């Protein structure tokens, strides 16, 4: 599908009058529409809730928008829990899916009344010791082996650190019941960034059958099944987009085929989507500040991999539009780079684009999840601002850019000043 920016050059220039590039910008209208589409696709399930994966885009303004649309939040750390608390999101609106969990993180999740998802059978005595067992508790499943669909290998759970085996799930449920747990959840995350409508239904089939077995073996009441994240986005123009209505319908069919006949038609479906919720609704806006011609053509931006790590880290594709040149011929081939002293700091390699001039505004697509949040300070680079494009077309700064003072804030300079006296 053709990839279109949600921002025009004119709008970008207006924002740049008070917020210089680089910045990440998010499209409020599209975010609300996305949340409504996900809720609609699963509206057949009475207890359905999407718990947005906070790690994808930990910004309280965006979390608030999603919460207004009926979403809860999925956290994995103490600070993410604090963010929820600050937004007034507590209790069963939080799913806590952590691993290698520190004591204070577990205690904070318990204190907030979150649904806690235990990553391992050894976390049963751990939670007993550090806070106690809540009435509703979830366990994370890992089926091992390879996860394939048809003849396509999707991912390798047998090689992943998360979750527990089926026997351990049984053991954990029994222990938790003895400790007073009354209602149970099942969680699994088996493949990331899938672009097939079949992933969730396939996963749902596996988890629904597991739920029936767990209920038979332990008598536990299964309250919810959390399909977690993994619905991907079409980063490339030639990729198909996922169809959330088809995905919801595929999960419904598995539900009717497996859970309803087992007398488990009251199970709530949860999701923990991050990428699918926000990736397409954010963009990194940067300015071309240099160009060079050596053995290849390079255009250099005022943004770098510290603002968007995915291309450097995974070789990930992010589509690029030169704002204002949407209809010009793509007759140049560029490497689009940032200024880190690392040769993998390239947003694009051998990308066919229109002729780029210094001062052009570059729009990097699909940075709304795992974009800003994976930022870092290598080379003394500072994290950018985050901007919200509001529904009425105005814009709002929802996180200022870092300054050198932020970068230095964790040093104590006093011993150095002492020497100067
Ligand atoms: C990262 C993560 C998610 C979100 O994954 P996406 O690919 O962004 O949908 C959901 N649940 C857990 C436990 C995660 O670690």
C-alpha cells in the first residue's frame, strides 16, 4: 500500500517555528480510531480489553488518550508502573508482564492491584514471600519448539527465555490455588511483528486448548486469556496490512470451537499490543543538514540512531518521505544517515528518493512504537521532543527535547569544582 505521511510540509514548518527538528510526532485522531477498531474487532467478547504495551511508547499523554478509549496498560518495570499511577491508571487496568522481576517491581504491581503475570514457576514462592498471592493471577506459557504456521516458521519459543512449560503451569496453578488464588489468566507471546491475519487465531487455538486442559487438570477457573503483542505493521509499502476485523473474527471462531463447547464461554480475551496500536501513528521529523558525495550519495539528518534505533539494530525498514516532494520523481539513490560515529547509523541504505536539498524536511514513517522509547545518549546525542498532532489540527509539546543539563544531571561535578578553588 502507498505510504502517506499524516503531516504536510506546511504543517511541519509551522510546528518547526516553535519546536525545532528532530522530533517524533503522533497523530491523535488516528490513535483514537485505531483503539476503536481494535475494540470493535473483539466486541463479541464481553470482557475484552487491550492493555497497551507501555514500553513501546511510554508517554503519559498518549497513555491517557488510549485509556480514554478504554485501553488498559501493560507494564514490565517499576517506572512503567509509576507512569500508570501518575495517569490514574491502576488496578485491573494494569497488566504486569515482567521477567527477571526485582522485588520492588513485584511489590509495586501488587500494591497497585495490577493483574500480575508470573514468568516462571519459581515466581510462585517469590511472590508469596515478597507480597502475597492476589486473588486473580496469570501465568506465562512457553510451548517450546518452533512456532510455525503452515510450513512457515514464525519464531523459536524453545530458544526464548520467557514463560513456563505446561507441566510447570499445572504446578504453578495448584500452588497458587493452595495460597488462595481464585481466578487465573494465561499469557503467551510467540511471534513478533507478524503481518498475517492468521497469527492471533493460531495462538488463540493453542492457548484455548491449553486453557481447557489446565481447567480439567486443576479445576482452576480461567478468567482471561492474554494473546499479548505481536500483531505487526506494514513497514514496507509492498507489505499487506493486517486486517484487525479479520483477526478478531479468526479468534472468535477458535473461541466458539474450543472454549464454548467446554463450558468456558465466560473467558475474557486480553491483548497487549504495542506496535500495532501506535507504530503507524508516529513519525520522526528531521531536517537534511548536510550532503556528501564520495563513493555513494549521502544525505545527513539532524536525527540519528539515538532517536530511532530500529534500522541500526535490526536492519529494519522505515519508509521515508521528503515532505513537499511527495509527487516528485524518485530518481536519486541515497544513504540517509545520522551523525553518530558508527557506520550503521543509517536510516536507509540505497533508498530511491526524489532529489534532496539541504533544508528539506524528512519524514520517517512508522516510528510511533519502539521509536523514541529505544532512544539513547551515545555520542552525547540528546533525546528529541515528542509532539502530539491534536484532533483539531493544532499541536502540543508532550515531551520537551533533552538539553545538555539533562545529560549531565547524573554527575556530581562538585569534586571538579573543588579543584578549581
Ligand atoms: C513487547 C511486548 C508486547 C508488545 O509487543 P508489540 O510487538 O509491540 O505488539 C506485549 N507484551 C509483552 C509481554 C511484551 O514484552
